[in-house]
């Protein structure tokens, strides 16, 4: 998102959910599609999850960075 991608860069995806969730269950639920996209595009895709409230209000550095530099899709 910063415009400094290199050939070996990965893709970090934050999935913002409406309701509370179980992190492990969401990892399991998204594993196949993430693996498929990673293999098809020869790139490592990392994902994280947050509720809308966590995304908008959290002081966790990762989420603050996403708010500042992320690109919504």
C-alpha cells in the first residue's frame, strides 16, 4: 500500500467483520482460498481479522498502521 513493493513482498490482508468471531475458526474458514490465491500468484498472503469497532478504535500498532496506510477493497 505504501508503493514500496519488491519482487519478494507479501500481501497483508485485514478482514473487517461486523460481529464478534473466533479467530481460529476464521483462519480455518479462509485457509483454502488464501492458499489457492497464494499459489496462483506466487505470493505469500497473510491475513488478520478484526471487528469494525476494533478496526476503528484500537490502539494496537498493527491496526493503527492499517488505518493510516491500508487500501480498502
